[in-house]
């Protein structure tokens, strides 16, 4: 996604990042020989990328707070059947489609809308640069995947961020494209002198909160239309992503509740709360990642609060205003995470220090991203 007319060097850098990321994602390489060549190349290119298996974490005391109590979680989770039924009614799908494949249902593979995901990516990137949410000289290297979950990560090359997105033209793309660009903004806010690993291992809560504030724009019909998405697709995507947002919050509540329930009572809990719509296995398995889901649920509330504060200050059209983005970016610089003592890895590029001094110095605090 370098600018048209960008230098040949930039195009070459982008190709290297794309190649490294494709290898890391194990995107299909044809044949044995190609596979062996790809593995050898990956070994050479690996220093460009962070090891995405490195755990993200929230330092003690700065993760999600206690969150909703069991009673609140129960009433949130009990919304699931109604949420799914409304979603079915709105998209002309059946509950059996939901039961047959939740992944297909959630992403909207079975909704007859070709969502122009590539158009959205180009237009959103441009718009975010125009309103000062992303610096003009920041480069985004995009890898289209065959349906793997999307992901954004810092890389060793100064000024570049790598994003992987599924290429399918599904309506849910409006949500995850916006979400990942939220991560592009928060990744860019991390001090350039931090090690690659430290830039990766920031507070998950702060990172997800920022991503969710931007994600909410993917549910805003007017915003989508102004990005050039044709009105019908904009209406469908905004509505669809609103249903998905409700669903995911309720699902998070269900999983956290499962984690707090003795194992032998979980299956019944899930069946009762979801009217048998969701088989008990899924939330029970996910209960093993309860910390992640607690962070996610906390990020939803923090993002709601932050969005409301932006609306109070700048009005409904906050995202059209450069000063609103400057404020969001300022908050991001003031939070995130402090590198652990004894930085891991070597600094990526000690020369690039545009954000040093604002964050990452001694005394930088970790923690949730909250309006102040
Ligand atoms: Zn995220």
C-alpha cells in the first residue's frame, strides 16, 4: 500500500515484508521444493518480524478489573438466543445455518452481498491519513490471507506496520478492516526505540480498546458511504456488524461465566442460557482463554466510554476531525505498557525517536486506555 509513484526502494521493502509475512502465516506454497525454499527464506527474513507466538499480556495490576458480576454476566449471556434470532431475521438466515457452522454464519459467507473489502481498505487508509489518524509517511504492508484471522503487528523496518486480512468479500469485513486499522494507529503510537518484542507485548487492554473505537466506525453507515461504499452495501455492513458486536459481547460474558462455573455444571449452563443454540463444547473450550475474553469484555466497555467522550467533545462526527484523532493518539502515547526491566531484544532502530520523550520513558505507566 505504498503511494503510487513511491520509490522503487519502498516497493522492494513492501515486497520483502509481504513475502516474510506470507511465509510466517504459512500461506500455501506450491509443491515440496517451493516449501523448502520458503522455509529457508523465512529463516533469513525472520528478524524483520516479531514472533507472533510471544504472549501478549497485561502487567499485574493493569489488566482488566473485576468486570461484571455473575448476575450481570448471566443476563448478558442470556441475550444470546434473541441476538442470534434477530440476526437471522435481519439477514434472512435460519438458526440451523448458525448451528451448522458458526464461523460461516458470523463472517457472513452465506449472506448474498459482495462487500468490496479491497475498496474499503484503500479508502479507509487514505481517509485515516487525510484526518491525521495515521502519519502520511507511515507505510502499511498488507497481506491478504485465505481466511485466517486478521492481525496487525509491529515490524523491525522503521515506519512500517504489517497487517494480515482475509480477502473474502464478506460483510463482516467492515468490522475487521476497521479493527485492524485501529491497531495500525495504536502500533504506530509505540515508541520507536522500544525493542520489537516490547512493541508487540503492550497492554492488550489498551490495544484492543483503541482498535474497538475505530471498529465502531465500521458500523457507521454514513462513514462507510463517505468512504465510497455504495449505499446498499453500507447499510448491510453497518447492520450486520452491529449484530456481530452484540453477539460477541454476549458470547464473552458466556465464556467468562463458564470459567467461573464448576466444570460439571458448565454444559447445562450453556444449554439453558442459549436455548441449546450453542453446543456446550465451544464456550467450555474457550473458558481456557478466559483471561483473553475478560480483557475483550473490559475493552468493549472502555471503548464505549472513550467513544462517548470523543462524541461529547467533538460531536457525532468526531472521526472527521483531526483534533479528535490527535487526542486519541495522545491517549495512546500515554498508555500501553512499560518495557520490562532489561529490555528484551536489541532496539530496532535507535535513530528513530520521534515518539521517545512522550512515552516509553522511565515512569511510563501501563494500563487501560481511558479518557482523561
Ligand atoms: Zn484486536
